């Protein structure tokens, strides 16, 4: 059974960070576990637009997702899903689907007008997952990255 929990700044962030750091992630997830620390996670969670959820299977940490509620200048409210990551040993076992279902329900309960998530064209598992959740539109996009610090 997969359990999804929304994390707040009041939760045991040391435990969460340790779980992230001790999890084997697939290379495609681009997670650098050493980049996660309690102070930065707490700062992220103190922002009221931030959403951070974790997944457990039989009390074992198996995935996480982050998102932001965005108020658009048109008055629309979007949930922008930034990351959906599943541990290497739990890929294709429903964890990503449960994370996404939680976020979609969260967006609906938060009266968001839209949910947006992107992934690479060649990320077949992610594309299969997102497509299986019946999106109203699938866009082909080009992304641009600008780096200011390493």
C-alpha cells in the first residue's frame, strides 16, 4: 500500500532529508541527494505556494514530488508540478501514479484552474504515466535553461 503525505515546515525535516539522501534514484531524475538539506527544505516549505509530498510503501520512503501554486496575471490559478521522482527499485509500481493523483486532487481542492507538468520528450516512463491520467492537451515544447550559480 502506498501512502502519500504532504510535508510542512513543522514536520521532521531531518528524517525526510536523510530518506532522500539514502534513496537510490534513477539517473533520469537528475536528483543530487547531497543537494538536499534541512535549512533549504524548510525555507522552501515556508513559502505558502510550495507543495512537497512524499510517498511511503510499507513505511519505506519510495518517492517525492514538488509543486507550486501560481497565481497568473489573468486571475487563473495553476498548479505547476516541478518534480515527480520515484526510487529506482519502485519504478513502474504505481508510486508515480499515486503522487500524481494526490497532486491532481490537491489542485482541484485548491480550486486551481489548471495543472501543468512537463518532461523530456524521450522520458518514456514519465510520458506514459502523464498520458495515462487523461490530460486535456499534450504540448510539444522546447525548454531553455539559464544558469547563474552551481
